[in-house]
C-alpha cells in the first residue's frame, strides 16, 4: 500500500533547480551516467524537467536515491520513475486524502522515505527506489513557475550539484517570447573561468537558446567543484521589447495573458515612512545591517520625495512629527538619527504602524504616492498584542489609501501575521534572511518600490471571464502587472483590453485587441492555460490567508479543484509517489516556510510555567535574565509563536515587564513543607482570550512528543526544584538515532557514531534525516517535519533545559504534553465559575503565570483547572518510566 512523509516543495521569485542524486559513494556502486535539465520559457512561464539516469553497477540490488531542490515559487506538476521499461507515475491528491493513505501505511509499521527541508530559496524533493543488480532507473521531475519581473529583468536561476562528474551532463534552456527578446545575459558560478567555454548562447529576435555541456574534466575544475563534480549556479537573465505602453497580449485556445510594464512615464514623487523595530531582539548584527541599509536608502531618495522615520520598541519615537522633503540638509540629519538607533525594550507593532499611518494621513500631497515600510524581527509583545485586533486596526486606519510593506527579519518572526497585514493593505510581505547580505536584501526591496509610475491601476477585459486580479494600487518601474483569463467560446473578435490608471495627477488609458491572425499553435493543455491556472492558484492562496469562515473554505475549495485538475503540488495537495510492487509509496507535501500565527494570548500548548504563587522562589532580577538572553538569537521582547497549531514548552520567570536595568522586589514566600512543588502548564484556547492552565508535580519524566508517522519521540525529566526546569531531554528517531541533552552537553548517536557537544560550541551538522544547529546555548533540531529548539538556562545557580516546539509534526496521532491542541470552551456563569468543554462543565478559577515563551514575559491570566480535565486523561498517560 501507500505511504509517505512531508516533502519540501514551495514559493519564491526565481526559477531555481538544484539536483543531488544519492550520497557520495567512493566505490561507485552506482553511477549517474546521464543528467539533463531542460527549461522552456514562454510568456514568462517556465517549465523545467529534470531527468536523472542512474545505473546500479554491482551484482546485487540496492537503494538509489533521487534528491532535487526546487524554487519555493514553483509547483511540482509531474514525477515518474522508469525501471526496466515500467513507468511509475506520481499522483496528486487532496492533502488530507494522501496523508490518510500515508498514516495507514505507517500504522502497519512501514518506514518513511521522503524528507522535506525549507531553506532561503529552495525546497527539497527526495525519494528512493530499490534497483535490481546491474539495472538502471530513470527519475523525471517536472515543475512550473511564472517568472516575476524585478528591477527590469526576469531571472531563471539553475543550481546544479549532481554529486559526481557525469559523462552526459546537459542544461538546455529555450526562451520563446512573442515580443522580441531585448537582451540575454548569463552569470553565476558555473559561467566563469574553466566552465565559460562550456556555454553556448544563441539569441535571434523572439527566441533564445542557452546550452551548458561541460565535460567530465570541466565538472571538476570550477571554483566550487571537485571530485563530487559541479556545485554552482547559472543565472539566465533577460527582458523583452515592449513596442507599446499597453504591453503584450497573447492568446491560445481560449485563454489569454496580458503582460503590462510601461516605462515611458514620469516618476511619481513618493511619501514614504520607514517604521523600524529597535526592540531588544534586534541587537547585534541585525541592527547594524538595518542601519547600513537605511543609510543607503536615505541616500537614494529623490529631492521631490518626502519621508519620515519612526522607531519603536515598547514606545514609539518619531524623528520628526511631519514628513520632510528629501533635501540635503534633511537627509544628513536623518542619517545622523539612523546611526544612533539602538535596540531596547519590547515590541509595540500596533502603535508604531498606526503612528506611521497617521503621519501619512496628516500630510497628503497632491500628485504623489504614499507608502509605509515596516521592518521588524518579532511579534507584538506589548500594547495591543491581539493579532486579529491589530489587523483590524491597521486596515481601518489605512482605508485602502496606500500600501503597507512588511519586512520580517529572520526565521523567528511571525511572518504569517506580517504577510496577512501587508496583503490586507495592498502590499506584500518579504522575509529578510539574517545572512551577511541582509543589508543588500533590504536595499533590493526598496529599489523595487523606489520609482512609482502609476496608481489606481484598473485592468478591464471586455469579452473575458474568470480573470485573475485586475486592480492594483500601484505600479513600479522595473516590475510588471500580469493578468490572465479565459475567452468564452474563443470569441477573439469581441475581446478588448483596456488599462485605466493615474499618472501623477493625470488619468491615462490604454487599449488593445487581440490580433486577428492565426494564433500561436494551440494544444489541449497550452502554456497560457497552465499560466492562468498557476496565477489563479497563487492569488487564491494569498486570498485564503486573509479570509475566515465560509468565505475561506470557498476559496480553498476553488484552489483545490484547480490544483487537482492541473496536477499542482500546493499547500492544499500532495503527490503520492508510487513504486514497484512490494515497495512502499510515498507522499510529497508542499511545506510552508513561515508558521501560522496565533494570538499572543494563546500560549503554546505544553508551555511549562513557574507558577506566580506562594510556592515559587524569589524572582530572578531582570538584569540577570537580560544578561543571559541578550547573547541568544531570541531576545526578551518577542513572543515565540509558531506553527499551526503552535505547540511548545517554554520557561516562565517571575517578572511581567520588559527587562530594565533595575532591581525587582522579591516575591513573598510561604512555607512549602506540606505542599509539593508544582509546575504550571498552559493550553491555548480556541477563539478565547484566556488560555487554560493546570499544575503538574515536579520531578516527573514526561512524554513530550510522539510522532508515529515519522518514528519520532521526545521525553523529558523535570528537575527536583520548582525554580528549575528539565534536567534531561532525550529524542529518539527511528530505531537507531538518539539525541540526549542535559545541562552539561549534548550527545548525538546517528546509528554508527556517537558525538558529544559542549553547550559552549557552535555546531551546524546535517545528515540525510537530522539537522543539528547549536549556537548561543540553543540546540535547534529538525527531524522530518518537526523542529524543536532546546534552550539552556541558568537561574538562581541552577541550570535547566526548556524545549520549544517550533514546527509541529504533520499528520494525525501526534500525542504528548507538547502536542495538546487548542481547546474550545464556553464560559458558564453562576455562583462558581465553570467552563463547558466538549459538553462537560468543569470548575475553574482565574489565576495567572508568567510566560517566557513570550520574550517580554507578560503575566498571563488563565483559567486554572484540574489536570485530568485539561489533559482529557490521567497524568499517567503523559509520563514515562524511562527517557
């Protein structure tokens, strides 16, 4: 029967393919004798086919692996394996159906074979098959993407890493654009020095060909190459001629696409407000790079632009109360202000964006364009922290008058929260990666929106139906607006396209009709039809993020139907990879880089707390805690809020305000001779402001997480003291891999070798199935679809561990303290307070605790309830006899 595991397949703006087939084998038991990458681009829609042919060279069967990395913005649409003349095709199904198929297989004890991984620009697809002695296998993967125009060009980026020199290695790119191709250039590490003469480029009006055929010797000679062959990228960049400002309109078999990118327009002066997060977690390199980028951006403002600067932590500061023209004196003063932005405090995103909105509303300038740019690395942790209320406040304040662009710094930001806020206000969300080029990423984004040419753009298509998005708040130089749709009955004679927009203070209009000549050769599944389907699904995914209830389900169903029809692997679908009889099938999912937001009042399930009650010890001075935390990547001031449903275990310390360098009065103690020390846990509530809480005695060994789908389990031993946390945590993966953590170090057994790491080290280690990153006394562990961070703390002289689940395992049957889902309840009013949970009334009392999972460590009010009611079971169900 069928089985599978999560596979990375995701979203980004470049077309990128990286292929790795099988681990290196010095004895060459297998051989990749042919490796081809073939990309065809028409109407900016790219279809890439990766074909890898591998031979088993030994006289016994063995498992051969196929491992590719594809761009996040691409959809896998086909996969097949051919063995001894028999072809096995992947089948795209609704995600829940495919997952159920996989779960049933796992319950029968079948193992998983696909691993997912999400990186900065790539997602991975990995599968394997057993190949008979001296036999061959052919793998073929197809994925599709609409290339996005940025800064005046389209880019097709291909990264090749086949893990050995290949005798028959070819990369072929064919570009066919109805308007002539304006320029074609090739860059990247595979285009230089020894490999340059392996590239041939041909450009003839509307067509272009690029061929990369390096010999086996050349594949070992490039800068990043060696015995394992190529390891680098080709970047094919191009743009097209635009004979009219209307752009180009193409039709094929009842579908059309319109590419609109005029450049012969005057730039519109802009009013821009930069809203910069200066909270504690922005310390170090993040703030340095932000200052560096801001100084460069200020220097690029035009004289007729107006600008404002806002910085925020728990309070909001404006450089000037009004917008100022970007003249030399003002820019120098602003740069001086920017050089002196320093991190501190918590994060009040709501107040900061509202202040930026008010600044733009107070100073409307005729014939100009307004925009807000927010940069933050965290979640709202002070002021208004309810995410839904923040979205509502910002949307009402902006009122569709200008776009909001949200830049999320790093992987720990609540990106879904920022993305939704941007999409609701005609902007986009962009993740800024905390790499050495973060300042360039910030500058690059600004360059994309630096030159507005049109506002209030309306695309009108008489005779068109089932159109993609047709209204756009702004159009920027170097970008492009793409609209696709259907032409009922292919009635070209009745089809007319119009564009109405504002250029400065003037209304402009363009119109065009489809040429009454023989259309491009049509086929039953043309590239324009697939482009329309791809773009429609992409926009439905964005719309689904913004909706709720029945409207959300309707959009999801519409997207799902298209995905199933066109075979796209998306967040709503999965691909079942079939194999020869006797071998398990696998399921490929499309993961999401960011995690779904939860409200800051919804504390991560399984979060352990030091109860703010009489049995608690004196609080740690805030300055001591801040001194510890400022050396980590997760600084006080930001909540750790993760994937849906967000689950985690996090320490609580006894202070409710952001750290200040000041003493805190110790809490009162009461004797504990007759009271067992307790650890307080919180459960998030579904649709309610107050979470639930319950107490567990200390010194127990708890079952933290079990994922039978991926043969993963995690257990933890609580310490003896109420002021400490876990003393030991053990993670088991499959039957032979184990990670043991205590307060002195980490021991990793990969099934063959045992390695010990001290907490003071910096480690970045990755195997086929486990990723370990140790830095700043935090161990980041990724196994299959699960990611957990274990942090080492020291409090009152006692060291302890706290695990936080950053990404919940996919699939069903996930159990453990950390796997408890959000609870739906209703308040029952009466003499004694009760909650109605699953049709049962439970006695509760209002209590509180302080949560370290939210980095500003707020005091969280909660409904305290019996342990059995909270866990829907006995404590014995969540304890283990040995780790």
